[in-house]
């Protein structure tokens, strides 16, 4: 299995700093996630039910007719490769590495591609996986471009898979509302913008045919009952969504400014994280860790760092002081 | 997909009785499930972590060294058939039908067998799936018998899969503590005895090799963070476990007595449900439903009914009155 999580635990041991003393910027999760009505106690004690309003809430939020709830987009990333005969699959060369891993594991021919190579490679692909925006590079594809690629692929029975895990602050860039068409598969998650990473709820927006195949593959009761209630409430909380879209845009800009100010101008990013390509990435990662600030270090293809958002004013100041010392 | 759940919803519509007026005896779930410490709010907002004490709690409760947490035993029932080359698989002819369905779906040769046929069929099988006790028949297999079958199968690279979803009130019948041996796979669930069907937490007890294959197949974060906390607390709550084992044994006997008193002597069962084979099963099912009492009706191989446990004194009286009218 690819390495996931446990990085904070490892860092705590390696640097001899207790877990609760860390400022963890190693994820792209909204640090001030949705918190609201507790799930009803009874939802723990009965099997989750379909008729609980979650589907309707998702359809309204995503503007998509077919919204299949899944246990995080991870569940869809694992299942989709099992639903196709051996295919030629393009994936981002630098991106969430579970995409490439799971398509390979299912026996497909996987081509890692830079974003700029997508268009040229399309003729030789059956499936193209695009993360929009991409993680960690922050690269974006215009919806019109994505729809053109979709038309191209679907005319040959192919798929365009668009992982929109980080798109919620810029819904105008989403192709969710087009996902009813055959061969366009959009993955959404409540883990990042809503900050509900622990709930394990995501959605696959697709044609009815693909939704049915996926549902059969994934089986019944893949999401906990309390998670369904919390997800529904978050999807219906338009006031929270609007204020958080604004807040995260501001915070995202603040992170760009802070990094730039300390000589770490981001190469790319989105509202929830910034990505810095620098030859000193490893040294900076380690120096910050010695001060109890955890970032995400990438060694390949070149050294780079990803910074998530601090939560509080004190966390911002802590990051700023540390950057001054380390990079300034 | 096989039909699951939604029966209460359907019954509510068919009989014109609102959902909250029903006495739902159609499941085998402990009607007074574990309810305790609410999950911490923060557990919704971060990715679930392995180092949260759940594993240790499960190892202690099950007496097994390898306990892989899964999203309900359903997740394991779906995954196990994917981990073997085409095999000859024996399953209970009358039992939880997802076992047969998922082995067939994965391309195996499935032989539905009566419990009495297991021993004779063993020589021609690669895998035998046993539910102990079986649902709905309540049939039991002695641990010594199961271990003999396991030795037989594992000597040829085969598997014995024991679904122990309903065994928690009679832990002396469990083979959990032997599950470290190659080819013995024990499925446990927190959905029935603990009544935590909404949490979607179960465990696969197996050899390290099988646990590793399963974990790779299932991928990361299959269980919600709050579910992990609730499951750990329930597994560690020995006082609740002991009092519920006693309570459910008493309630199980009470259900046998009540059904017997009204001429519906159970053919089999366990503490959490009783199974009644009778030519009048359908008529009784419908007559009870007209009074807002939902049982589970089986048409195959012959007509039968399964009764779960009422929760409260008022529920018991309601069942008793209805049985007097319907069956008496």
C-alpha cells in the first residue's frame, strides 16, 4: 500500500516534539472545518438508509442529477479501474498518487503526463484522469477544455475522470453539472473544503450507467449513518459555504503573500494549499519541523514543498516567525 | 445489487402506517445498542488514524493478534472473493445471501450446501463459508468441527471463512483465537451484539498474509474517524458487554417462550433472533404487518419467518397481543 498519513506521528518521534505541539500544515484540509449538529444517537444503532435526504442535498449542492455517495473519493479511485477492460490511462505525472497506483494495480497501461501533454496524448488514451485544480501543483484546466477532451474520449467509449477535490472555493471551474453525459466522471469530496476528512464522504457524479456499475461494485452501506447526517447538514449549510469560500480565498492570498515575503514565492497552488518549488525544499522542511511546523515535502521530480493553511491568528504568527528564521 | 434494507419504508407505504409507529423486528440487531461517549468533534475534521487504540481494543476483545478493521463485515464479504483465483466455494444454502452473491460475481464456482452437507462436500471445495451461528436458521458448528475443516482446507491452500456476526453472546463458540493460522478467516461485526449497525465497523481476523492482501485491496481510511472512536469505546466497555450478554440471553429465551406459547415454536435461532418454519409464514407476516409489526419473511426454500428482539416492555406486550390475535 502507498504510504498515507502517519506523517505527524513519525515527525513527532523523529523531532522529539509531542503531537499536540505541532502546527500541521502537511494537508490541504480546511483547518476550520464544518462543525454543526451532532449526528443523532440513533444513527449509530441502525443501518444507514438511502432515504435520508443526503442524495437530494448533494444533487442541489453539485448541480448534478446523479450523485453516488461513496466513502471518500478514495473509494471511487479504487473502484473505477475495476470497471473497465484493459485500457490506456493518462494520469498527472505529479498529483495524488493513488490514481496511478490503482489503475496500474488493476492491470491498465498507465502513462504519467504533464498537464501540457494531455491534449497531445489524448488520441492514444482510453481514459484521462485530471485533477482540477491539481494537487500539489495547483494547475487548472478550463471547463471548456475539459469538455472538449470529454467529447473526444467519449466518442470512442473512453472516460474523462475529473478529480475536483479542491474545487469548492471556485465552483465556476467545476464540470459537475455536465457529469450526466456518458463517460464524464467527476469526483467530489467533503474532506477538503468542508474539512470533514474524518466523515469519509465523497460523491461520484456520472451517467446513470456508470453510477449503477459503481454502486453494484461498492455494495451496500459504505458510509456510516452519522456521517450521512453530518454530510447532509454541511451540504445544505449555504451560509457556512459562502462565508468559507470568502474566508479561504482571503487566507489563500495571505499564504501566498507570507511565503513570497520570505522568499518562497509559490510556483502554484489553490485556496487550500500553496506549492513551492525550491532547491532548498528539504532543508526548509527540516528546519520548520525542528520548530514543530509540519509541511509536505516532495522529492520527485524535483524538490518542492506544500503548505496548508494555518487555522488561527497564533498559528499564522508562528508560521511567519518560523519562515523569517528559516527562509528569510 | 441484492435487495437490502428499505423494507420498513416499503412496509410503511404498503400498509399505510407511518414509519415511527412500527415495531421493527425484521433485523437481528440488538435493539438496545451500545450508546456512550460521543465521538470528539475533531474526529470529523481530520483523517482517521491507525494509532488511535482501536486495534488494541479489538485484539483484546477478540483474543486475536491480527484484527483488520473493515467497514462492516460486508466490506470483507465483498473483498475476499477478489483475492483468490477461481475456486470451488461452499456456502450455506440458507444464509446471508451476500456471501454466495459476491463469490459468484467474482467468477468462482459456488455450491450452496446445507450444514449437514459441509463435511461430505469438503474434499471437493477450496473454500467453505460457514456462518456460526447461521442466519436465519440458528444452526451452530462446534469449534472443534470448524478447526478440523480448517486443517483439511488449509492443507490444500484452501480457506475456511467463519462469519461470526451473531456469536458475541456465546464467545465460547468462537474460533477467533485460532485465526492467526493460515487459511482461517473469521469475520466479526459491531453491528449486531453491540447494535452499532450505523457505525460500519467490523473486523477480519486472519493470518498476517491475508490481512495484508485485504488491507491493500481495501485501501486507506475505510472507516470514519468518529466510528473508530465509538467502536473502540464499545470494545473496551466490559461492563456493558457482560450485562448485555446476560440480558440478551434472557430476552432470547423470552422470545422462544412467547413464540412457543402462541404455537410458533422456533425451528432455530440464537439470542438475537428466532426462526420459525411454518406453512402459514406469509399469512402471519402480513397479519402482523397490518398491526405495524415488521418481521422478516423468507419464501425459499419453504415459507419461514424471522423475529428479532423487542426493545421495551411495551414492545414485548405489543408483540404478545398481536401474536395472540394472529397465531393463537
